[in-house]
């Protein structure tokens, strides 16, 4: 398989995932207080938003790379 087509397929999959999830969420644990043997921690949830334009751009770029990579050159 041509490398350009492979990169296009990867971009296409990333674009579909980005449009489907709309963001990445992760959890952190922070130490709030440390009073001898007693420790108080807080669990915080953070979200990194992915705008729909990022997913759409990855889809369009992936389709363009697939089309460009699959074209056959005619050397005359």
C-alpha cells in the first residue's frame, strides 16, 4: 500500500473519532492537605475540547490524501 494512502486512512479515522467524541477527558488526583498520617486528596476532572472543525479538517485531509495517493500517473 502506498504511504500517502496509509496516512490518508489514519487521518480519516482520526477525523471520525474527533467528530464522535468532541473532547478528551482525564482525571488528576491532587493532594489538598497533609496532616501527619491523614492525607486529603481531591479528584479533579479536566476536559480538552476538540472543535468540530478539527475533525472536519482531518476528514477532508484524509480523503484528499487517499485520492492523491490512489491516482495512477501516466508517463507518456
